[in-house]
C-alpha cells in the first residue's frame, strides 16, 4: 500500500490484500477463489498479482474475466512493473516480471541505490574518509 501511494503518476489503483500470510504459499487457484469472492467480476485494465504465487494466472483470468499477470516478487518493484505496462510491454501469466525483464529491474535498482547514496551527507571526514551517521548502503 505504501509503495502504491508514493507513485508519481496518476494511476487509478486498488490494492487488495490477500488473507494469505505469504504469497509463495498461495496457488493461483486459491487466489482466484479469494478474488472472486471479494471482487466478483472485474473491470480493470490489468490485475497484477505477486510474482511468487504458484501456478499460472490464466486460472485467475478465467474466474475474474479480465487480464491477470504476475508482477514482481517484491512490492518495492511495483513502480517498475507499472512502467513496463505503460510502455506496452507484456507481462507473463507464468513468469514473474522481475525474471522476465531482469535487466530493467537491475537498472532500476542501481538507479535507486545511486540516488540514495548521493543523497547521504557525511557527518564529518576522518583522514580523508567520509563518516556518516546514517550511511548509504554498501554496494
């Protein structure tokens, strides 16, 4: 929910939290039943489910009556998934988006790390080495 609320673009997004505690323990059939119960039929352009669910999203697509794809494994990658969709790239029913577009996700991660590192200001320098109160991540 937090990742979606921080998006820059004006997407119309509904977040439905599954009752399952961990996505990788949920099958596509179980998720299809839960979403049908909670949403009924849908009128969304896309439904993007966690990339870690077991099975094909075609099962969910048949139940909901709209396009359903596997997103990334991690919620923090949702902005990259939305960029892919916006560019017209297709996601998969079987393969998580971060596997399908690995290079894209790696570039996005590198950019985020560079931006985070650049935003950090050292508290002081000691013998030519920057010392941080809240250091950037180690690469």
